C-alpha cells in the first residue's frame, strides 16, 4: 500500500534522515514501489500479509462519534485486507453505509475488486493528497499499513480534514513483527530489513513528522496511540512469503532473493526463542504488535 503525491510527482521514494529524494517530471513511482508492489506481486501480498486483531478494529469503532450509518474512507486500501476485516467485524458490519477505498496501484485495485465482495465498498484510484471524495462526506478516514509512504504530510492532513465531517477522525493502523517477542524474529527482521534501501518504513517513525505540520496542528487534536502485543500462527512458508511480499525484497535479483529465503530458513531452523503451537504441523508462535494512532478533527 503505497502512494504518490500529484504535487510531488513521486510514489514511495527512498527516504532516510540524510537522503534527499530526487523529484523529476518523469518520476511518478519509485522503482522499488513500482516493481515491488506492481502488477503481478499483489496476489502474494494479499495471501502473505496478516489481517488485524479484532480488538484493534473494535477500538477504531469507538473512535467514531457520529451515529450510524457510517461513511468510511480507507486510503491505501491495497488488496482489501483491512477492508474485509472491517466489513465483517461485529462492531462495524451493521453500522457501515459506504466504504470508499482509495488505492493508486492498479494491481492492488484489481485484487481488491476480486476479494471484497460487498456492495457497500467501492475502490477508486487516488492518493493521500487527492482522494476524490467530496467535502465533509466521511465519518472516519482509516489508513492501514500505508501512512509511512506519504510524501507530503501537510497537504495530506489538509485533505483528511476536508473530507471529514466536523466530528470525524483519521485513524492509522500498522502491524509489525515484534522483534522483542523472540530472538528469531529479531534475526529475521535484521536480515530482511538490510535490503530496505532507505525507504520510509513504518519502523523508522518518520510518519510522526505529520503531527508537527501546519495543517495538522491547525486542523487536528494531538494524536492518541494504543498498542497490542500478541502472536499469530507462523510457519516456514508463512515467514518466507511474508518476507517476499515486502517491496524491497520483491525487487531483488533472483539469486539475491533466493539467498534471503535460504537465510530465513536457517534462522527458523536455529529457532532462537521459538515457541511451538503444533510442531507436527510446523506451526509456531509469530510475535506481532499492532499500533493504532487516532487524530481527531478539531470542532
């Protein structure tokens, strides 16, 4: 789930503290994102990436102040992983009027259209800064596993405020493997993250710059955060596929990607801190964390 800004003419670009992204008329999508999340990679992404804890989705429902039926805008909807969870969640399913999913990737929109079988949900091309949603339509804006790709936090905050109702809120949610949960998770992340190429990954916290922009401080209240720690079922196949679904791994040359896979298998075979769920089935605990950040619009 990744974005480009029409004003900056870039999709996710290489970005770290010292890196200055190159912005040219010809560059709309960075090569890492264009290839790593491009058409042909999206089925693996949808299959490999985890859904979201039920309690985190219930928490987001409590954020909404307006009465049902509710209008939801989901920016960076990707293949519909969060959308499906939202539509099916008991705290939400009876209260949703419409979900307008916004996603710039054609490949992801294609998978979304195949996997989200609900007449209340539509998907359209758009970005953080240009959603195409009418003024004051949304009760809530939700961004799942995507806001760290935003290239212009100030204009994005202005766009969120524009499409939200007066008592609305923007909510960001992320899943991330918990490196503190087991030694093998830390080792796996170290191996995989060595290929990030400076991309603005969630773990770096660059997205927190949004809360200091002029538009955010004028239009939204200080952010609120809540985190959950838990574990999911893991296996060698799950860990390998999840790693390969990351954009910066997907773009690696075949030989280099194969080496990453072999190294992951070696880490799992060593299994530092591994806790078996069902050893006969090859299932073990996969430690995870989920973070929810709530930004309430000023009245």
